[in-house]
């Protein structure tokens, strides 16, 4: 399994630096200084390319340049492979214009428009050009936040000047044209995620948000901004993403639900794919039926959502909970940051599904400790371990 790992030290100002004198058994080392915790549904990782990654801790964003290398790491347990130590990592702070006054909750990168967006717990966002250079553009909320918490930012791939933000406690969603607010509305429930839906041949840009247990779609050009409202779950939704003309959501019920944006009906659902709440979703670029889902703990699973996660027997578990999982826009490369200060790089995340599909089914009488990777209760194991009682003859 191609898994690379870099252990970082986070200084007091939030700048991430590679640890010197790394040991070969780096998978067992623990960083002395932890990165800032952030919200459980926040993401502090943005992947610009296979070599450039942006991470945030505290109020600072750091650019990391990864070496071009492939590695095969095998561990004592199939569900927890030992990553290859990654030592040649170069870091550089972002320009002085990208400065936040509170903890950054979410960062995202758009390769089509070459923009990096970050937003802090007060709802203040900053847009920064990465490759071409230029001044940073601050996005101020319409009113100061009374309570700090999760805030999200999304970038429109079709329009360089278009972006959107969401604030959990303020219950607000705002759409910006450059640095000006063009549309703003108050949500019914607290928003937990926000994206621009990547829908081919769409006549108008759509903003999707998860609000409590609902997926809400806003048409920013229509007079009635709310275009659709569906309820795919009975619990909180924390994960939201789009890919290949589909929109996937998940959350506290550990179920991935994929919707068709033409009718906003559920195409299929993958139930109990994780052991804990789902906080990240990424669709595969090479196989449109595969999807990578990450939990609030330390788990990430790849499965075929069209077959309700069939053959997804293996999961990757890391040293501590995820602080964010980012995906490359042109490949199936995933990069994740953990609370222990570790950066995990999966050069081809579809290997999770490939190995699981080729692996033999686990024995029926095994303890449910999660080393099978599917997460949650397994009906077949329960039926084998606890056979039905015999009916008494009359």
C-alpha cells in the first residue's frame, strides 16, 4: 500500500516545520507539540498538486513541498500498514497578506482558478492566488460573529471571482463577487458544510449546504434562492462533496447517500461504512463508482457506493484523529493531517479498494474490533456468532 508519512512540529505561531533527526520507525513517534484542534467537521488540508500541499494550524497557513517518490509500506496488521518515512519535506509560510486573527477552520484550493481560500472561526475569509501571485482578497462577513465556531468556505470553479461562506452559529450563508456580498440568507438550521456543486451543463451555479439532517441547494441567480431541500438522514450531516455530476452526503449515521442533481433524489446509499461519524467524502477520479470516506476518529475507507460498499473490507487507520483530508483534483491522491502532527500521503487511494476486493472474506467467528475495515455492526457476523433459537415444538 503506497502510504507516506511526515511527522511535523507545530510551533506556537502555527508554522509547521519538519522534525529533524527523524527515526526510521517514525510511525511510532509522537509529536511533542500538537496542532490546534479545530472543529470536528473542519478541514485544514488543501492539495494543489501531487507535490504541493497546504496545511493550517492556529491562524497560519503553510505550504509544503513533497518529494516525488512512491513507497510500499507493509505493517504487522493489514488494517494499519506501516507508512514509509518521508523526510525530505520543504515548508514555506504563506504571504503576509494571509493573516487571520482566530483559528482557521477550513481551507480549500481551486486549481481551475488558482485560488487558495481560508476561513477562521469568526467567519473572516481570505482568497490568495498561489502560482501567479498577486494581492490577497479579504472576505468580511456582513456582521461580526457573536460566537466563534465552525465556518466553511467554497470556491466556484467556473468563476474566478465567485465564492461562498457559511457560519455555524450565525446560521448564515453568503455569496461573494470578489470582495462584495451579492447574496446572503439566513438558514433554518445550523450549516455544517458548504460547496459549489460540480454539475456539468448547469445553467446557474448552485451552492449546496448541509444543515442539521438536510441537504439544501441554493440557486444564487434565482429569485427564490432555495432550489431543493432533501432529508437523507435522521442525524447530523458533517460531510458533503460533489464529483462526476453527483452529490454525496454523510454524517452521524455513518451512511453515505449519493444524490442525482437532476432530480435531487437518492441514487444509492452505503450504510454503516465507518465506525464513527463521517466527516469527509471524496469521489474517485479514475473510477466514478468508488468513493473515499473518512471518519471523525482515524479511519478512511474506500468502497463502491453503487454496490453499497461491496468488497470494502479494508480500511486505513492512523495514529490519531483526522484534522482534515484533502484530495488532488486530477488524481486519486489523498493527503491527511492528524492531531498528532502527522501528515499521511496516499499516492493512490484506490489501493484500499483493490486490496479489499482481492482479499478473502474474513472468518465468520471474529471479534468485532474493527480490523475488518467496514466499521459498524455486521449482520453476517452476528448471525454466525449468535445463531437463532430453536422453536419449541408444540
